[in-house]
C-alpha cells in the first residue's frame, strides 16, 4: 500500500515518498504554513516555509564568508607576487656580482619583513672564492641542502646554517631554502642555502604553504648563477 497516510511508515519512507512525489505539497500547500518547526535562531516556532528561508539565509551567509576569505587570500597572494617581482627586478639591476648575496638578503628583509637572513654559496668561480658568503660551510651542510627538495619551515633546531644569521639565539622559527639549478624540487646538487629567521615561533610554521618560498629560492638561484661562471676578460 503506497500512501503517506499509512501509520506503519517510518521517517525514511515518508522522506522517500515526498522526494518521489513533490506534487504532494502542491496538493496540500496549506501544510507549508500549518506545519511549525523550531527556529534555528531561538526557541520560537516558525512555519516550514520560514524555516526553509532561514536555512537558505544561513547557507548564503556561509558562502559569503568563504567568498570573502577567497578575496582576502587572492589579495594577499597578489601582494606577495608583486613583492617577488620587485625584488627580482632589483637583483637583475645589480652589476657587481660580488654584491648579489648581500642584495638578495637585504631585499628579502625589506620586501618580506624577515628579521634575519643568512646566505652561503659554494662551488663558485675562482675570483669569488674566499668571499664572506662562501665561508663557514661544512660538507654536512652542503649534503643537507641538497637533500631538501622543498623549503624547510619549522622551529630553530640548531641546524648549522642557523649560525649564518646575525643573532642566532633570537631565532624561534626559520626557513631553509636550497639554491640549485632548475626547479627547487629537482634533484640537482645544491650550490647554496638561504636561511630566514624570526623571533616569532609561528612565522615559519611547519604547516605553512611553501609555494612563494620556492619561487624566492628559484629567483635567488637564477641570480646567483652569475657567481658560478668566470667573469668576462679572465
């Protein structure tokens, strides 16, 4: 017996019946106002129509919140992309190759508000051997840099590269960016390492996205490639 009035029908059967027979509410339109439910915004009773409208408003409000969050994220990403572009242009304008490591570090501090930045480069061409940015790097540190296929972000665990920062003891969180030829996630050997440090333990959190950090590493690697070739005339 297929009737909504059958006493033995359970809630699932009633719901299924209504889904299969939407014309039921056309034949019994008075029920939309006669049936009263508890409001989601207090203890008052509202009609079925009003309750449905409340649910729709709540859903729309939730969607609006998600859209606003997407807009904020888009704006933030656009601002970061603009900073990377400006920083890259400044690097391209550096004429004295020996000044590139310093320009990279100072640019990151200025553009991205990073309190401390350290950089070391190895396997450089002869004229650049012995520069400060090539000194104090162990073979273990070089191997560690090569092993990273994405930026490391997390607490200061006392890694050797932390000592390359101006005030290592003040660093609570840090990011390590490998410098290598090609994409940052490739297996090519590292020829340098960028170290970013902050006294804020959450600045470089292990759960943060690393896409922009990878871009910074790739841009710095491309610029520092000039240190790995002999200057013209030599």
